[in-house]
C-alpha cells in the first residue's frame, strides 16, 4: 500500500508552497481582471468623447430620461454570463 501523509516538516513545506502558489495565482487573476475593467472604462470614456465631438460643442450624450421603474438599470446591465 501507499505511504500515508503525516504532518512532517516536508508536508508543512509542501502545504506552504501550495498556499503561496494559490495566493500568487489569485493576485495575478485579480490584477488581470482589474486591467480589463480599466480598459473597458477607458473605452466607454473614449466612446463618449467621440460622440460629443461628433454632436458638437456642448452636446450631452444622454439616454432619454428614465427611472428605475422603466428599465434604466436593466439597459445598463451587461449581456452574458
């Protein structure tokens, strides 16, 4: 039969290594998500600037005035998973 895993210095070292690897992966994932969000917000800002320039100085880029009861938050919700 196989050897059982017991709490030894070797096991503790392996466990610490696994924890560090997981923490590093989580940090890389969080940074990647943050980078994508920043890029998305920049793109939204660029789109707004372009539309304002196309519509002329002082133009406001706005949707018709709507409140929560008529679907504004639903309109802004992302599509997909």
